[in-house]
C-alpha cells in the first residue's frame, strides 16, 4: 500500500517509520522543517510534569514504546539519537527536598523519583539535585533531518505544501492534483488545516514557547537540569534555556519579554552574567484537555490523523503513531 503522510514533525516522522517497518511505501509531504514546532523542541522525554509534580498519563507505556522505537531508528540509521544522561531536578532548599522525597512514597511516582544527592555543580545556587528516572533527551534536529534523508532516499519526500486533497471514487486520495496514495495520514501540527477541514474543529489551546541559547564563563554543566526553567547543555559550551508558555499572540517574532523572563529565572541559578547567543520560538499543538487526538475518518476509511502532542511529542509520538496504525495494518 502507498501511504501519504502530510507533515514531517515528530508525529509525521513516527508515522513514517511505523509504516516503513510495516512494509508500506511512504510518500511524505512537508513544506519545511523550520516551520514546525518539532524543529525548536528541546527533545526532553520526561515522564513527570515537574512544575506541577504530576505524572504524564500512561508514562510507563510511553517510555517502554519510545525506547524500542528510537533504538530501532538508531539501528536503521547507524546513529546515536540521544544526549548522554537524564534530567535532574534542582532542589533549591530543604523544603523542596522534602516535597521531592514525599513524591517517591506515592506508588505511581516511585519508579521515576531518584534520591536527592549533593548538587554536582558548584557554580550553581542550590541545595541538592535528584534524577528523574527514565527521562532522556532526544537530539530532535538530528532525528528529523536524518529521517528526512532516509525517506528521501528509500521512499518519496516532497518538500512542498499540500494545497489540495481530493477523495477519489475508488477511495484513494489525490494530493496537489498530481500524486495518488492509497491511504492518507495527516500529521500537520498546529493549526492542522486539512485535519480540521476533514474531521471538524479540533479543541486547540496552542501555546507559544520561546527559549534562549546562552553561554557563560565557567565550568561546564553536564546534566540536563530543571528548576524554574530547563538548562540543557548542547555539548559545545552553549546551553538551551527555557522555555516560556503563552496562550495569546501566538504568531510574531521573538519578544524582549520572554527573553527577560528566562534571564530573570536564570539569575536565581547563578550570579554570573550570561551571554545570549540566540532566541527562538515555536507553537506547541496543545489541546484544551492536554490529550492528544488520533482517529480514522468515519467515511474515508483510509484517512487518519495524529495531532495535539502538546509539549510531549518526543515521548508520545512513538506509541500514539503505533496506536493509530494498529487499526489500518494487519
Ligand atoms: C519551545 C518549545 C519547546 C518544546 N520542547 C519539547 C521537548 O523538550 N520535548 C517534547 O517532547 N516536546 C517539546 N515541544 C513540543 C513539540 O515540539 C511538539 O509536541 C511536536 O513538535 C508536535 O509535532 P507535530 O509533528 O504534531 O507538529 P509539527 O512539529 O508542527 O510538524 C508539523 C509539520 O507539518 C508540516 N505541514 C503542515 N501542514 C502542511 C501542508 N499542508 N503541507 C505540507 N506540510 C505541512 C509543517 O510544516 C510541519 O513541518 C516543544 C515545543 C516548543 C514550541
């Protein structure tokens, strides 16, 4: 079967790998990775919502699936796709340490809560740090660009905007009046023009996120750290810091407010001045209830979609793409 996929962000790339492994012909359509939320994603794979001290729904299942999924992609591409190490929560004081230790007493959390240990990084203000067990950090841009190269070489990749979709009488789909596919998967992210046209309105509560790439003088930090923001070593002496959450003014260039918000939070980490090397922004395709959506069309039986991955696309796209395709594939 020839399967068309619109979008090659985290959702579309996971769908493409699953359809490839199932032995189908893949035709990927993506108008440009730099336009995707996935391109700016920090790649954190985190079973905990650290700010609210909550567990991601289905965290254990997502972690188990994503490990097998990315291991197989790594094997196929012959590449390392993860940064070394896991995420650590910085515990600024004894109260934070107590709250953290209490979480470990809850049976649903205990698998993910590492013990509080002395802060590894003498240049940081803080009390202790603790590992989020099972967490990891995907090298998202490497995963996306190398997957893109693989699908260009072994399948078909069209670097263009899909401007028309026609459902043919025999149930196939014609895209841009020139390309015919047997099944069509929509993985468009926000705002999901074709998904909303065929499946009706999606309950988006999309959030804008901004982040900084920074550097400073001093000993390198090796762990991916979280306190009031994430501080993530890039391995070249620079760090990603962020990101912000905003529900209004989704479009538009990066803002001075977001930059100052992150820098102000970083001032509680260490006293040194930091140099801002870059600032970036993206729109998370979040739903109002924070639940992703996937479905097959009630009339066009071979049209499906996956959207609403919110701020967890790296963790959830492997299992959700598998769930969607389970209904199509033998
Ligand atoms: C600042 C920020 C930080 C984040 N950090 C993390 C993180 O650390 N960990 C994590 O898991 N998630 C993170 N996320 C969330 C993550 O980015 C999203 O969950 C994920 O990218 C959603 O993937 P997607 O494939 O659904 O959408 P997208 O990444 O937006 O991909 C959709 C693709 O479809 C293409 N497209 C759409 N319509 C068409 C069309 N008609 N024709 C052709 N192409 C089309 C777009 O160009 C795009 O390339 C972050 C997001 C932001 C904004």
